[in-house]
C-alpha cells in the first residue's frame, strides 16, 4: 500500500522516514519529495508497505503524531490527478518572470 506522509520536518531523512514506518512492518520504499530547482525537501513524502494491514496500523498510529516538532498527516495515497501543463498561450494571460 502506498502511504502519503505530510507535514514532515525539513530535516528528516529517507532512512528516518523508513525507520518510523518499519516498526509496523516491512517497508518496500520510502521517498521524500524535493524541489526540482533547489533539491530541498518539500515537507512530504511517500512510503510503500508490503502488507496492507501493517500499512493501515501505521496510518492509524502515526497520523497526528508529533515527529521533529511537527504533527504528521498520514493517509493512504491517492493517484495523482492529471493536470494540464500550463503554456504561455493559455487563456490566463502571459507568464510573468520569476524573481
């Protein structure tokens, strides 16, 4: 089962995230999402667990738990919706440069 983990401390590592969930069962993967430009963590990630019942136990136990000074948001990940990529010819007008 794929699990969304939000409101993570920016200091947490993938190893620490994996260890947090490993106490409930086998973790297949743990990954932190990073900003593509800076490489810095965005404060959320995903954990894949092999056993659904272990994943559900982790979700119920970890949702709202304080880790690194922040209350985690943990739930089953939902598939990402396809969003159209914006282009400079969109109806919203010309793109402004980023500063």
